[in-house]
């Protein structure tokens, strides 16, 4: 004799729902509340600046712990989640973006921040970078580009310039380096910006703009590796005789071709927002697909929907 199928019973007990505290009554998180382990970067590393500004962003915009997630792959800069007291993941090499995509698509209420380096983003993770950009999944991706593999002690990276001598190119690099900005624009990213760790105010401005963008926000942040490539970005630092040239005020950020040409300028190039376009996010498109699917089974219990699927398989 088969037993009748019933709904899953509702959990009982003396459970008292606690109403959430209105955001207006909550104090912004302090750096002490956001800090986790002490950063293990080398003294003078540009990544310290990005971390400090991330804390400042969270405090300034009142992003509570339950509304943010910090994700990274492998590398010096990708150790970011260890140093942030928040929900997040230190994921596998080059795969931070696929993981972040799942978080963003399943939890559209979260602010998803992803941090990485030039090796993690453009070498082993290059394929995922292209596809996340073209799908326009809502998140902010900050790549701390230092032109070298630092964690593994000085190997040529995808952005190392020709002539750079490393353990893998003792004679000097001969391969054409990747231009992150051109690649991001060509791949379909809807927000593309560039900054440098030596200009903290500008870094914060770019992070805020990317966070507010409804789509895939990409920021290339020059971040000097003082141990294995000191002085790499001196020409972009006014304090060291360089020039910090902003994107011209006349630049149309909605013009993809103009943005691509801007990204082709010789180093140190320009800093600011190169491109900002409006295109439906994958989050919105998939939400529409889910809504249509749910409409077809409206009024059915979960087990009834499963039963329909099983019946079709017979």
C-alpha cells in the first residue's frame, strides 16, 4: 500500500522572528569591524592602497556584511578575501569570475566584488574574463596589474612589457603583452575604467562608479610590485616625474570606438572611465526566463512540478 504524497511539514518550535534593524539606524562599518588577518603583502605593495580604499568604500556607502561578498582567485592581490572580514571566497586560480557569476545570478541583492592580478585575470583566467564581460554579469572586477607574477617570485606575466627579464624570460620578454583595456572593451564589458594605486582618491571614484553600474564593471588598477618590478609605473606617478593624465572631458564614454582608440595610447596613457554602455545584464535576462518558466507551473507544489518532470522522462 502506497502512502499519499504530502507537503513537507513546516518547521515548528518556539521560533521568534526578530525584525531587522532599519538601515537608517545602523552605524556604518568601521575599518576594525571589516579587517580580518593582517595583510601579508610586501611593505610598499600597491595592493595595500586598494584594500584601504575598499574599506573606505564599504564604510562610505554603508554596505553591511550581509550585502557584500569578496571573491578572488590566486595570486598576491587575490589574497584579498583573507584580509576582509566579510562573506567571501579565496577561490582557485583563474576561476574567481565563474564562481562570482554564480553568486551574482543567485543573489542579485548582493554587491559582488572580485579582485585579481594580471596573471589570474588574463592568463589562466583569460577565457573566463572574456565570457563574463560579454555576458554582462553584474559585478565589480578590480584587477591589480603589476606586470609580473609576484607570488611565484618573478615570472613574465601576460602584461609584462617586451624586454622584461624574469625567471621565465632571462633574455627578456619577446611576446606582445595584453592590453587589458582593449581586451575588456572588445569582449563586451559595459563599464571599463583605469586607475593607479598612487592616486587613492581616483581609485575610490572608479570603484564607486563601477559598483553603481548595472552590469559588468572592470577596473584596471596599476599596482606596483616593489619586490620584483620596482619603478614599473614611475612614468604614471607625478611624484616620481611622471604624468597622471585623465581621460579628456570631451571623451564620449558611450562611444566604444573612441574608447578603444583611447586605450591604444602609449603608456602611461589615460586614467578614468573609458567606456560605459547600457545593455541588459545576464541577471535581468535570466530572471525573465525564470519568471516565464514559473508561470507555466503557477499554483503547483514543488513536488508536483518534480512529478511532472519525472512523468515526462518515462
